[in-house]
DNA sequence: TCAAGTAATTTTGTAACAATAATCAAAAAA
DNA sequence: TTTTTTGATTATTGTTACAAAATTACTTGA
C-alpha cells in the first residue's frame, strides 16, 4: 500500500497508566445515592481525596517520626474508627489513621508481659486527662524520661505523677492540677523512691 | 394455534410502582466512590433513609443506628490490675500477688458488633476527661438518657456532648467545659438531629 | 365479591461504555 | 548521544444501560 506504515513500535509491556494513580489512590466502586445527598457525599469525598493526596506527599517526605518499630502483629479484632472531624455530614475517616479499624488492646498495649494497670485515685493528674477511677496503663521496663507520666513509689506509697528534675539533679514529681491543691513532691536523698513504670495510656468506662 | 389467547386485559393506566416509594423517597443517582469508604457512606445513607422514613411518621428524638461493621474475635489480654491504694507492703507487679486481672477489651467493650470509635477533636468535653485525641467508645444501640455522653449529628456535623433536655422538651447538648468557650447547643425542630450512639468509655495513649 | 394472574411502572445494584488521563517505549529530532 | 515527540497501552471516572426485584393496578375466573 502507499502508506509506508510508520508505526511507532510494537509491544509496550509495562506501559499504560499505573494502578493507584487515581483521585483516591485506591480502588473505586459505584453506588447509588439519593440525589439530594450527592453534594454532601461529594464534598466529603473531596476532603478524603485531599487527605489521601497529602498523606502520599508526607510519605515521600522522609519519615522523621518513626522511632518505634512495629510490634509483632497479634490481636486482630478491630472495630471501625472514625475521626469525628466531619466536614460535611459524614464521619470523616480522613485524617490520621483514616478509616482503620482499631483494636484497643493492640492500640494500648505494647508489651503485654511488662504491662499492668493501676486505678487512679485522686485528682492530681486531672489536667492530663487522668480522672479518679481511670485505669492507667503502666509499662514496667520503659526508661522514664523527664516529662513522662510515671508510677512512682515514695516511701512505700504509690503515686502517678509527671517526672521532672530539680536543679540539684534529684527527681521531682509534678501534679497536673493547677488548682493549688497538690504540690510538687521533691525527692531527697534519704527518701525511698523508685519508679515502677511509665504510664503509656489510660482507659475508662463511663 | 392451540393457545386461546388468555390475555388478561390491556391498558392499565395508572398502574405500576409509584414514584417516591423507594428507600429514600426521592430521586437517586449513581456516583463512584473509593471502595474503602463505601461502608462509611452506606452507613450514613442508612441513617438518612431511616430519617426519611421516620419523618413521614412525624417522630422526634430517635436514636439512629446502623453503623454495622463486621467484628472479628476479640483479642483477649488479661493483665494485672492494682488498686493504687497500695498498702505499704511491696506488691510486685511483675508477678505474684495481684488484685485481679483485667482485659481492657473485655472491660471496655460490651457489644463488639454495635461498637465503634471516634477520635475526640476539641476541648469541649475536657471536664469529663475527654481530651483531644482520645478515642471515645460509642455503642450504637444503647438508648440515650439525659445525662449520657452521646455522639450526635447536627445538620451533618458530628459532636460528642452531654445529652440534656430543654424546657419545651427538645433536646439540648451540653459541653463539659466551664471556660465559657463552648455553649450549649439547643436543638430546634427544623434542625437535622440524630443521636448515633452513647459514649460508654474512652481510651488514650500518651 | 375475592383471589389469582397479568401488565405497567419504578427502584436499585451492577455491568458496560466512552472519554480522559497517565505512563511507557519506540521513533524522530537535535 | 541526548532529548523530544508520537503513538500504544492501560487505568480512571462519570454516565448510561440493563435486568432483577418491588410495587401497584387492572382483569379474569371461581
């Protein structure tokens, strides 16, 4: 034929658009919705798409905040977790851990064999959200740092406080209650003092 | 032919399904959504459908359910629990004499298939110990009572507040923050309002 | 008159389609 | 050789189409 077949190559294996290059960076599907709610849902999805976009950028930004290795996968319950910051009428899973399911045990407890619970007694730690009756999660082996919430024993009494340091280097235990009802506890040389663990979390029932 | 044309009438004007007899009592359309968000959206739509249904019967103050999600098996960890009352003796959290053992999942979650979590956003509930970032445990089916902490949806926005009643019987949502930065939310007839569940507990990591 | 059968019509979840977008590799140009 | 262009290939995405189910009305036989 007259046309001299200026073809540009033949097979192009591996070519073509890549998966995950869409708006949401994931698989999509089609659902039917009431028309009046369509704008609500689309605005929700816009927010979601934005979050996905940002999270990808962040991923490419060299993860700084990643000390702490993954704990070995154990538990597997996981209930739905929604972030309640809702742009437009839907529980927005966008933000942080997204729509992930969550297992409280797994979330809260790192090393089961080094962990125990204590019941909070007074109101001295109320400003970090520890109310009387709350269960504090204490991890025994964790090295306490200044600023950590710790379970300490002072002369045989246990208490949960914030660990700080005095000028002379001795430890100091601070309450988290600005009412003035609680005072810092200054640890002196002759006192019996020990830190039993670091409070890594808490939980409560209403 | 053998068949003697047993026709059952001809025209049936006015027959057929009536418009507006669908789930949402309105027109629908089709949209494409990220698959991972499909359950979130369908949950929302179920609630919406229910609302449409109820609005025909002129009901008020209903609790909306439907968040259904598949639970697995609960991971059970039972760890020692100490009442930090702590008698002078030295308990050894590591082993031995333990007050009781406790599994946070078991302690916190009553009906796994009716439970989900939301992340607390603002400081409006700080005085009941709900701090930003805390995970609130929401139970769907629980009948909300005055005084309960509930997850409510108002005109498409979600919020966690204390349920109360106005003098005229309409519901009212109270913050738990006396700083004055947050005001009670008065629910009026024309507002979209639904209670999605009762907050039965919370947990956090430090 | 009543029950069962048939027709008419809407709803609804999903498949299919076509236009667009993204990506790769060969070809052409520099 | 290096860069740019071009075409091929495949994914995404909004919309349409379709078939099964649902709902209502009408007709007919008992």
